């Protein structure tokens, strides 16, 4: 009986520590304004030359997310860290990297929290450059073009370590473009106007890139 209790307790501990697999939110979930306003959401993107199978997050809950170009998932608010990039046959532990603070972020309750673009460059022989870059203007453009209802029905927040003014600036440009269109001014898709406005947005500051080899399991 005692052995059974010990085994059951160990199984419980292992299950509690194991990461939960999180699914990307479906179009039906995103397009429901009442439900989406009640959720705490995370948005990030992946720009990688190497195949990434999964992204591991550690924090209030330990989570595993399938790697896709843009991710929108629901999770509890709190402080988190991108802890591992899983390549399938190998991985990079970001908790052991030279700049672990780069991968930490804060998720605010009731907001759509953008944390950055995961950038990975494959250098060959299991060596990579990798970073978390603030590309909030690109994220806003993605939401405007691909998820307009999500952009409309949520409060967009930057959850990265540095202060970000690009989101509010990009949103103000989008609002100005829409007002112009409604007033019969220049069309939103005027290429010369877009070229000028993009040039007005300062490039986000990049973190120092890191070079490291992937571990093999």
C-alpha cells in the first residue's frame, strides 16, 4: 500500500512539472468578440532559417507551443520566459544562454501581449545565431491584414523587457489611414504614401546576437 502511495505521488509530481501543450487559437475563437475580450493572449512570431518543431515557455505554467510563423495563444497572466527552442533532433536551452533576460516577458491580464519575433539563423554544424527582436510594426501590420477582428477587439500591449513606443505609433498611422479613406482622401494602398510613412518609423533596437551550438537529446 505504501509503495502504491509513493508511486502515485511521484506520478503526480512528474505530471505537475511536465509542460502543457497549448494549441494556437482557432479563427472561430478569435472572431468571437465577447469571448476574446475576456482572455489573456500572447502573440509572437518566428523568423527562422532552421526548422523549429516547438517553443517551450516557463513561468506561471510550463507550456509547449507548436512553432508557426505567427502564434496567438491563451495563457494565464504573469511573468514568463522562452526557455527552449526544440529543433526535433536537438534544442537550444535559452535559460542557459549568455543573455537569459532577453527571453523574459510579462503577460498582462486581458490584453493581447506581443513579445517579439524569434529570429534564428543557421550557421551550419549545429551552430546558430538567435535573438528575440522587437518587430512590433510588422506585428501590427500582420494583425491588420490577417486578424483585423483580433486587433479591433483587444488591447495590444508590448510585453518585452524594453519600453516600446512602436505599437502605439503604428496603430496611430493605421487609424489615420482609415480616417483618410473614410473622408475620401488617399487610398490606404497608395504605395508612395506607405513608403513615406514606413520611413518615418525608426528601426527597433536589436539585441546583441548570440552564437551557440544546439544540444542533442
